[in-house]
């Protein structure tokens, strides 16, 4: 996923240097031309196409911002209402099917989703220990983590 | 309605969001019961607060230099805040932070205890360790007494 | 050679880049009032973090309140950028963010160090 996107950014920079114009429409124009070139070049190779990947990544970005705002509203609600209603737990989550880079992305997005915070990774990188703020039932918290994991694997890692 | 008015409306909206979430994060740090819950407030709210303020700067100023730097700030906040809170939570757990009374379960402590039990059961030579006054250091090279004993 | 020439021209322009004055908008005074309000709220948030830093039962509480103070300073500098409509203050914001992150990592290493637990 990362390499075609970096190539696209490089093509944008080359276009901007060639035209010597840093206005926002010109930068967007360079980005669009690079996008077209990489999409057309990708038609000859097998595997998922570049526009499809970018579309899935964009959809994940929108979903991510939505859950980030949700997490903050939850914390704001907890701060405004009197009394504390948390039922925290530290639960383990199976991540043995991911590489180290994917594990980093998953840990960062778990920390930014509502009510979860990564505490530790086991030494063999197979288990993630997650502090859940609202985990009255353990099964529900595990199901939430599993849903985020599946979504990230389908839309970002392929 | 000119484009400057639209830009100002957008930047007012994002600035208000950023200010609100920054303040909520600070209130959460004071109100929440233990360090893990406080880390929730610290990581999430400062990320979204910095994002909102940077978007306000993008919409108000609009020059390419400001846009690039603000996007870099957002990217850095998205990467740095979760990593910092993860490191702090790990260190606090390693240091034996006493959790909140109402915490329901702690599987990390269970696993650590199970691993410690397994390693001492597998290696009976480890029984010599408790007789020493201090736990074994990580690298014997930096400890002069350990190096001497290794040589002897 | 056109590539190099474009690069040189951009660098020369960027060195003396000045902000063009924006056209008038009726909401500008309201935005500036909101920015002042934001500065006050940010300073109040820093005071709350200072309270936690003094009170904090564990060392991790103090370090995380210091981390949050550094993010609040980043927000304050970005507010200054919006107020002054200048391009140079965001560099200061990035530098403060990087220093706060590095100091958090250093303190986390210190807290989790097994040698510190052996002889407190």
C-alpha cells in the first residue's frame, strides 16, 4: 500500500518543481496526474488496483475520524456527569497473524478508539494487552477489538 | 457570502472544537481515578484538540507553508500521542502501579505471574536467585562486582 | 535543468514569502475573541494539569500531566499562528511537540527501568 502512494507523492513534487508554482490548485493537479499515471501503470500488473486501495484507505480514514470523535465525546460525557461509571479491565487480544509494522498501526488505532488503551505487548509479539474503560462483560469488549482488527486487516493491510 | 466568510466560519468551528476537547482532556486528567484512565483522557483529547486547532489554522491562513506544517503537526500528533501513552502505561505496569479498586480483572498480571512460575519450574537452577540480596542486573558489563564474579 | 530552475525559484520565493492581506469578513472580530477565549481555556487546562502534577500519587501521573501540558503549549502556539496570520510560528509548535514526545519517552524509560526498582 505504502509504495505506490509514496511514488505518487514523489510525482507530485516533481510536477510542482517543474512548473515552479506552489499554489494549492497546482499541487492538486500534480497529485491528480500522478494518480492517473500510477493507476494506468497498475493495469498491467496483477493484484488489487491502486484506485481501489486508495478508496478503501479513504473509507477507513473517515471511519477512523468518526470513532476518534466518538471517543472524545465519551470522555467529555464522563467528565461532565458527576460520579464515575467506569468498569475497567485489562484484557488480552490475539495478534499473532500480524507483522510488526501492522501491529504498530493496530496498536495506535486501538489507543485512539473509544474506551481502549494499549498497555503492553508480550515478548513474542503474539498478545496485545488492552485496558478497556467500559468492560462490564468481557465478551463485548473482545468483540469490539476483534471488529476493529478485522476492519483494519481488510481495508488497510489487505 | 464571500469565500473569506466561509473560511472564517470553518475556522471558528474547528477552533471551538479544538479548545473544547483540549480543556476536556485536562479536566479528565484531574477527575479520573487511576493512571490508566487518565492516560485515556490524555492521549485521545490532546490528539483531537491539536487536530482541530491545526485545521482552524489551515482554513484561516491558507498559505501552502502553513498547510504543510499543520498537516505535519496533525500526522505527528496521530503517531506520537498513542506511542507516548503506550510507553507510559507499560512503564507504570512494570513499576507496579496500584490499579483502581473497581478494576474488574487484570490479565497482564496473571500472564506475567504464570510466566514467572513456568520459568522457575523449568529451570530449577534459578532457585539460587532469591538467596542473592538484589535481583540480577540486565547487563553484567556495567556492574563491577558482577564482572569480577564472572571472571572468578 | 528546468527541474533545478524551478526548485531554485521556489526556494527564492519561499525565503521572502509574505502573507497577502485577506479581504474583509464580518466574522473576523468574533474569531479573534474566540482565540483569546481559547488562550484562557488552554492556560486553565495547564493549571489543572499542574494540580495533578503536584498531587499525583504515582510518578506516571506526573509524567502524563507534563505530556498534556506540552500538547496544550502546542495548541497555544497554533492559536498564536491563527491570530498573527503568520507562517513562522508553526515551526515552534512542531519543535515543542517533538521535545514533549522525547521527554515523555525518556521519563517512561526511567520509570520502567528495573535498576530503579531494585534500589529505590
